[in-house]
C-alpha cells in the first residue's frame, strides 16, 4: 500500500468511531496542555528570578556576621560575632575592588502622619546605598554624609509609604513624620521599583542614615550587615577574597574560631541558588503534568486494542487480498500517531491559552519558549508510536485464515 492509501485508510477508520477517537484525543490534549503550561510557568519563574536579582546588580556583595563562628551551636547574643563601623572603614579605605560600601541596619515600626499611619521598615544605610541597589530619588534629595555623621533625623520614603502617609497627593518633601514616637524629616521620595519576583513590594521601605537608626532607634554599636558594589562585575570573586583578607586582618588574634567570623555572599551565588531551585520546581511540575500524558497514552493503547479486536475480520480480508504484515502494522501505527498528533496540536494551543490566562489573570510570570513547543510536538509523535506499537503488532501478526473465520 502507498503512503497516501495508508493515510486515507487510517482517517476513515478514525472517522467511523468519532466518539472513541474524540475521547482518545481528549486525553492527549489534557496531557500536552499540562506539559506546555507547566514548562511555561517554570521557565517564567526562572526568568523572573534572574531579572529581579540582576536588577539589584550582579556585582553586589553582602557581608554578614557568622552567628555560629565560635562553635557548631548558636551562642548567646553577647558571644556572637558582630560587624562594626571599623569593618566599614577598613573596606572603604583599603579595598581597591569595591566601588561603594554601606552599613545596613533595619527596624520595623509604625509610620505616622496626622491621622494616617502605615507599618513599614526603616533601613539604616549610607548615601552610597542608592548606587549599590540602583535606586534613585524621584523628588527631593538624598541625605548627606554630614547628616549621617551628625545622626540627623532625616529619611527617604518609598512610594508605597509616601502614598499611604500622604493619600491626598501632598508632596512629602519637607514634611515631618513619625516613626513610632520619633520625628523624622522627609528629605526625598524614592523612584518606584514595583513588586519583585517574590511578590515583595520594593517601594514599601524608608531609608535613613545608618547612624540614626543604629544609635537613636536600635541603641546598638553593631551593624547588621555590610553591602557593597564591586567596580568590575567580572572580578567579584577577587573582590570577595580582598574583602575577606582585610576583615580577617582586622580580627587577627581577636577570635578563637576555626571558622571565618563572617559570611560574604554575592548576587551571582544567589542567582545560581535561586535558579537551581526554580529549575527543580519546574522539573517537578513538568513531571506531574507528564502523568496526565501517560494516562492519555494508556487510553490510546486501550482504544487501539479494542479497535484491533473489532476489526479482526477486516484485517483478515486485507491480508487475503495481498496486504503484508508491515502494511497492517503501518496502518494501525499511523492511526495511533494521528490521534496523538491531533491531540498534541490541540493540546499545545490549549496550553498556550492556559499560560496566557495564568499570566494575565493571576499575574504570574510565564515564558513559552519555542523549544518547549517543539518538545511537546515530538512527545506527541513519540506517544503515538510507543502506545500504538503493541496494538499494531498484534494486528499484523493475526492469522488471516483464523481472522476470516471470526464472526
């Protein structure tokens, strides 16, 4: 039989049992749509994480105290390692690969302006912090080094905080607000950053001089962490080694720990870690979706086995007039592949539609790549061959004489 004859015969056979064919196709549609949408969600999550972390700068490093540096167990706060102002100064003065260095402290509380109030963090930083994090001032100005040195009660409001403390649209610059009971003068409003990939509002913050937060609010001499920006993002590892050497030099003879008294993390490490987590999540989602495809494939095999049983006399007649085993095998295999491909194409369209609904309706990041569509199409064809092989092989090996005697 020619390829055209095989194709026409397969279509006629599928058309004779439309409901059965439709149900078989439906199983594949559900499976492929699940795979396409899950791949899109997984890839979208990875891209969102990459863009959010990259937006903070791949050249940013964070230096944190190692809370367990003196033993394997968590110690009393008085015995824990801390970062101090001297650590910031040695990095500013002697680190050649760091462009900006800023202490970082934070405290949570209630911001109040007249009858309006809003819960938000106050972050104590240096003026360089805006350059490190890629922030900018939309109105007003940044606080100065002299205000930092004098522990001035000034602050920069994030847009979310500004909108909630001044809902009538009044310009906050030059106005006094309170953080709990402490008055703070608003000297500027930060440009909006929006929501990051983790659903966190990046505008729900207030920045103030780190000395003000350290002494006036937290009443401490320590620093929570140090954030810095590497001058050349291709030399992040070298910058970390240099910073490590300088900080260890300052601590020489002051710690009995076998471990380093601090931990330095780069954005690249975070990007790799979160990317790996997103990759694992994407794999799990796709594996779960593939179970639907497996069920659809089993459905095709079941339907084809039933079809072979019902068409034994037809198979015997074809063999009697000259059809070879490979012709019968090809015919039933082609029917199985056609069911898979029809279901696959419909499933891809449904998957793309579901991805669009998730993106527009739920505001989740999705990304449909050509590779995922091609992969899904190949999986369709593979499903038809794998699950159609056994019924096709059974049909091709029937004894034509026994088949013709079948009622």
